[in-house]
C-alpha cells in the first residue's frame, strides 16, 4: 500500500494511527481525519522530544509534511510543526520549517510574527534578525491587522536602543492604513521632536519650507532658534496632514474590514455575506488604483477564499491588464490549478491553457487539456476547447483527430461522445464550409446516439440553418421533413424531448412551409397536444424567441 508507515508508539497508539492513516488514504480531502491523524502522531510516546524513537519522529514528520502539502494555508500548523522540530532537532530544523511555512503562506502576518520572534530568541546577529524582519515587512507590512508584526519589529530595535531605526520604521508605518494606526503616529510625532529636521521630511519639501521662511524673514528678521521653531511647526503640520490622509484611508477600508469574519483559511465554506464583502472590497481597491494594495488584498482574499474559482479567475484577469506582469499571471494560474482548486473545477485550467497559448506555449496548453481529461474524461467543454486549440495551431484535421480520439475512448460517456460528434460536424460546416460532409457525419453516427437529445437537436438546428434558394428550398424541406420523421419514429428520445424538437419543426413550417403546411402543422399539434385547434398557435407565429432564428440567437448569447 502507498505510504506504508511504521509508527513508534504503544500498540494501542499504533492501532489508532494505522486506522486514521488508512482513512486519510481513502478520504484525502477530509480535514477532520487529517487533524486527528496529526494529533495522534505528535502525541506518540507521551509527546515527542529529542529522546523519542526514530520511528515516532519519522512518522510524525511524514504526517505533518503530507498534511501541510495538502493544506499549506493553515499557518497555525506551520508554527506547531516548527515548535515540534525545535523540541526534537533544534534551531536549524525549526527554522527550515518556518521558511517552508512563509513560502507557502507568505502573507500571513501571524506566521511572520512568530518566525521573527523565534529568530529574535535564537539568534545573536542583529543584522540577520533585521533582514528577516524586512522580509516580513515586504510580505505583510500592508496588512490591515499587521500591528503585532510591527510591534515585534519595534520591540526588537528597542532592545538594541536603535532609536534612529525605530524612527525610520515608524515613518513607514504611519503611511499605512491599518488598525491602531493612531498610536504609531503619536509615537512618531513624539520622537520627531528630538530628531534632526533632515530626518523628518523629504529633502525637496524641507528646502521648500526653508525658502518660504527665508522669504518671510526678509520683512521681519528672525533668530536661528525662531527659524528652527517655525520649520518644525511646519513639519509638524505636514505630518498632521499625513495622519489625516492615513485616517481617511483607514476609515474607507474599515467599512469592509469589519465585515471580514474569517480572515484565515479553512476547508469550510464562506457564507454569502462574506463573499459579497470580498467582492466589494476588491472593487474598492481596484478603483483606488494602487497596485501594491490591490495585489495584497487579492492575496489576503485568496487565503480565506482559496477554494473559490471566481476569485482566482478575477485575480488572474486583474493582473493580466497590469503592465509587464506575465510571470505573475502564470504564477496565479499555476497556484490555483496545482494547489487549491480541485480538478472538478476545470474553468481556471482552460483559461490557463488560453494564457499559455497566447504566450507561445501551445504545448503547455495542450498538456493542460490532457491533464484535465485524465481526471474527468467526459468533460465536453475541455474536449471542445482542446479541439479548438488544435484547430488554431494545427488546422482542421488536427481538431477532428482530437474529437475522434475522444469519440473512440471507452472512458467517455455517450452524452459526451454525442456532443463531440456534433462539434465535428460543426467544424466541417463552419470551418471547411462543407454542409454535405457535416451531414454525412450526423448520418453515419445516428445509430449510436438514438437517445441523445444533444445529437438530434444539433442535427435539426444544423439543417434548419442551411441557406436555400428558390431552386433548393424544396430539397431542403424534404431533408428536414425526413429528419423530423426520424426524430419522432426512429430515435429513442423521451416524449417530452420529441415534443420539444417538434415544436421547432412546427415553427419552421409556419415560417418557411408551402401551401400544405397548415395541414401538417395541425396534425402534429393534434398528436402532441390532443386538440384540433393548435395550442398557442398565435404565440408560435408571433413570438421571436420561438422562431428558429430566435432560438439560435439565444444559444449564441
């Protein structure tokens, strides 16, 4: 059996672990079983430590590795795993787990805070610690709830009494719309009183203020102390304007932030109110036009809504319209397709294939289609998308070959094969321009799909749409009449479906029939509706949606 494991606990512990392990193999998407397996593994032998058996340590690592490969966004389990490694193998092993964690969920302020705190407690090199904090600031500094991270960074610099760095950090934080923004500004303003003016404001703005004060001083001379006091007063006013702007931006976002009830990942679904709030929040940030803030909000959203295809598609489309972001778009598609969205949701993968085709990588696009069909072989949208890809890249025969392979495949169901045959005929008609060859495809395959509504309806609509002239109308009418007879007498369609398709034939009779049309129409209506007077006769005649053209228009829409 795959993943056969050797555990190191007692007989009872091992029996429970083997049972849970088997359940996980059978139901790999069930989070609750995984959770029980992790808990059982880490409590072997009364709790793992440096003296635990190699089997217990190895099996627990394997469980954690597989669990976090399946659910990489559970930041709390990365911390638990790091703590476990620290107790078993020490600092280096724990740090490796933290690095894997922040690579998997790089926008988790909680995980970065824990990682940086761990580094502060286990390292004696301030530069190394500071470098890690800066990495974290780059990843989570814009988070609305990033204040625990910034507090930890400031606390670290305070230990070193690095007041210049503290002031610089605060100078960055006061620009960020976030929870508890006001206390950072108050501290910044307090420290500013003792800092050189060169550190308080951009050099161009400082020069502007000096020039203004000097101009005013030409009328009323001032001492250096008065000039410095006036300069600082203007700088303080400048900072108050920054505070006011940050306050405004924070208030705007609080409308959406207060509605986020689950900012973290979980396998359970979000309620509709949460989804609506994320949509509105993303609308807001996109309208604001700040690339960094919008991209960061998308990343936050895709932690809470990792299993929702609509947000991955939206993120990819938004990124696609940004300049020079092709690799970022590819990364979004790959994360969605390979990590989070199940293969049962192929729309994102088909969109990814189009992106790769656009990028000149048709072979990758083809491989994406193959991968989908390996898992859901009867997915007709993927089959048609692949056939169209091959037509664009290799011509009509290449497209038809894709369809033939699927039609001959034992893995495809009859419904899918019928749709593939109909698309084969459509390609011959629309691309090659040969209605006769398309008609031949329908005729040659009709015996296999006698019960397929899709097959018969596509054939009927194909014939109804054929252009005619005075010379050919009679021949085409004969064809359509024969096809309609086959639908009613030869096919294995349900009475309801036969009646539905007869309805379209009746519309055809009214719109394009000859002198004897009324008699045939009335007979069909009598058979289907049990009444001499046609049910809804005038509705059929007048309602555009019931016309053949109206039906085809609705199909296109």
